[in-house]
C-alpha cells in the first residue's frame, strides 16, 4: 500500500495536507492558515459566571476557540449570555457549542455561536445500547433518507447564520446502526462522517470541519488516514480537527496526545487540535501550542528521498524481523537508557526520580554495570575486563571491517545516508547477532528514518532496528512532547523494535520513562495501568479530576489493567470498549461501575465510589498487592 494514497503528496517531505478554508467567525482555519488550538470548558454551562471566567483563562493562554457543551435549550440560552458578556469584556474569539442527542439543541445553537459540533453517532440515531440491527439494503437506505431529512433543517439554519459545523465522530459513540454494518472500526468511524458529508455536498454547504477521535491512538490514526483517502477519492478536502479523546492527565496524558496527534501531523494532517487532559482546560493550550510549533519548525528540512511504504497504513502490521537475543521477532520493543551523565552506570539506579520501569539495556560512555545489560562503544568494550557483561556499539563502517565482535549481540549505528548498495549487500549477508541503531540528523529525522526502514523492507532485510532520537532540551516537558510527537508513529506502524532517547541538554529526569510511555501510548508494550480518562465538561456532575487522582493512587500497582474514568455517558461505555473496568458519572455526585461493558453497580455516592471500584477489582480477581 503506497503511503501517499492518504495524503496526495509525499508524506516524507513535510507539507500540510491541502484543505479548504472554513470560516469560523473572525478566525478561519484550514488551507494555509496556522494550525488552530482550542479547549473546552468543564464548568456547568448554566453557571454563567464560572463559565465566563474559564473561557477568559483559556483565551488568555492562547486558544483560538473555546467549546462549551449544551445538553439543553436552556444551556444554549446561557451560552448566548456568555457570548455577549465575553464580548463586553473584549473577548471576541469564536465560541463553539458541543451538542449530543438533540438536533433541536444543535439548531438553536447554530443561531448563537460561530460553530456547532454535532456527533454523527447520536445526532439522529437512538441512544447507543450495543444492539445488533440487521438492516436490509433498502431499510438501511431508508434510515439514510430519515437522517437527511433531519439534518437538512440544521444545515439550512447554519447557512442562514454563517455558522460552521464540525462533524465529530468518536470511536466510543458510533451508533448501533453503524456498528451493526461496519463494526467497531476506523471504517465505521469514517463512514459515519461520510454519510453527513455527502448530504452537505449535495446541499452545497462547505463550512465543515471533521474529527474522528478515539482514546486508542492506533484506531485514531488509522481513522484519520482512511478519512483523508476517502475524501480524496470523493474529491473532498475539508479541514481536520485532531485529538486523542480521554487521553488522561499528567505525563501519560501528554505523551498519549502527542503520540496520536504527532503521528498525523508528521504527514501534514491536521488544521486544528485539542489536547484532552483531565486537568484544568487552560493547561491543554501550552501542550497543543508546543506540538503545533514543533511541526511548524520541521517545514524547512532537507529533502528526503521517498520510498513507498509497503505496509498498509490503515491497519497495524509489524515489520517482519528475525529475533536477535530479546530484540525483534515477536519480542516487545526494547528500551535503552543513556546513562552517560552518571559517573558510574550503577548510580543510575540510585536516582530518586526513577520509577518501577527498568530499561532493557543501558548505554554508557564510562563503565558497565555487570548486573544490567550495558552497551559500550566498541573501543571501550574491547578493553572491558568482562566482555560477557556488556555489548559493543559499532559504526557501520567499522563493523563491516572488524574481525572482533561479540558472539552474542552487536549494536551497529547506521544512518539513512549509509544505506549504499555496498552496505545493503553486507546487511543481506551478515544476519547473525546484529541489531541496527538507526538515527538521522535531518530536521525531520523521523521522516528520513521511516524512508530508510521502507527501503530495508523493500530489500527484505530482516535485521531488528532500534531507533535512536537525539535531542538537546533543557526542559523535561519539551523533551517529552517532542520525543512523543516524533517517535510514536514508528511504533503505531510497527516499524521499530526498540527506542533510545538521548538528550544532551540539562534534563536530569531519566528519559527511559518517556520511552516506556511512548510504547504504551502506541499500544505495543504495557508497563503500567492505563487510564482512559476524559477531561470533563458541563455534563459532568461530579469532581472528575479528584476522582481520577484517587483512582490512580489506589491502582498504580495494577500493571496492564485498563480503567475508564468518564464524566458522563456520551462516550462512556463505548469509549471504554476495551477497558477492564469503568467509572462513569450517572448523576449529581453519583457513579456507575462497569466490568468491561457490563453495568455492575448503579448510582454510588462519589465519596464511596473509588473504594467500591477497588472492591470490585478485588472481587473479580484482578487485584495485585503492591
């Protein structure tokens, strides 16, 4: 499958995916406009004063747009007051209304704000209950006719008021109708959007933005790529709103968001982004701006010689390799920690910031730790007293000439420029005990690394590859965002067998923790619990941030367990489809608990709900003592 089939241009040389201009008030998006950033309020919309204060904070942090939920007509009336009072205070950037379950609410909102988000999964279809609906082709067409009749009324109001629309599907809220025909898949997400887009095309309404969000980064990336491909096939090119929904909080939420968004932006996909964190909404803006600015800085990179991607970009397929030791083959991707800043390799393990994830290998320019697998430059390995306690790192030119190497495992540094016919011939012949460490100095280095891996796949070279990314960051958060934005795509696409983050700047925190986070966010290696945690909005009727914090504290030892923490039922059990347990708001201060998609306990007071969740996990046999 040719990688260019979903972008219309060579994705390895950075170019924005060309989209139309969409007018959202006085701040247009798409085409050649900057990638816009936005957030969403989490106050109760009817609390006008609190919502205004939060909007102002979000705008002051640099957001282009603020979204507010409107469950009812009364909420729309409040948003009109919020809009007017914000304008009086000098804040005139566009507001977006978020609607679900009511086309009438969407219609009223279109008269008030610059843009309305509708969810194809619940704009007209009944509330999701995971029922299989066996439609004949004629019955299915009749449903689409019913959808069009309802949607056209909304479109006409948007036309009259110059209101833009986001058709925003979520993996967790696909309708039973779509699920029954297409399954819980990226294809289903794309088709749910296309049904509405085709009506818009017919009615010549084009102020449209599209989103296809999921808490599963792999599903999210495949859905957006497939959407671009389908749009090109049907001669559409509407702007794309990117986001990983329910990404969580703290480092994990930032890594997961950067992995998913970065994997698309590296191909030039994305016209506006929202980083969804279970934190105060203004905290999302600096993260979003960092991602946008980082990819903007790659635009002037040196040209990369393109290679066609032989793998399918719309589904996961890991590059085939032959295992060398515990690297490649069916093994999890490995993590290498650079401990060169420590005078003694062993002192790395005394760092108080180290957590329970230990790297698979250490790299040191000083000495080796006999208790942990350590990599040394060949010249240092050659002089080591116990060569069985460490492994050599060669440059490819030296390795091609050496007669002295490890009988167990050799790491060989290589760059895309080294892949000459002579080198490729050597790699074909030398198949034992060698792992490539691939790195690049190109400003858009991940794109050049992807091209090199495509080349190796085409040459049928099965040597495992560890990707080394080199940074010079003095700020840990910046290093986290940049490395996650860069490296995630390689693991989402199954291209690499290991990750090595090096940083020459003044960051004291161990970088291997970021590496483990990237692997988990990319769904290729799990080393901690996973929390599918939404950011909350005006529909949330309990303290979501406090609940998420307590659940993390109580369950931090449950490696591999997936827990969904949802403010309400909009995505609720749908977005938690692959979660083991769910903690979902059901009313004012009330929580429902789920085991997978099965409701176990209803309307538990919030003050007791976390302990009840722990008790449920224990009762089902999934608890592990610390």
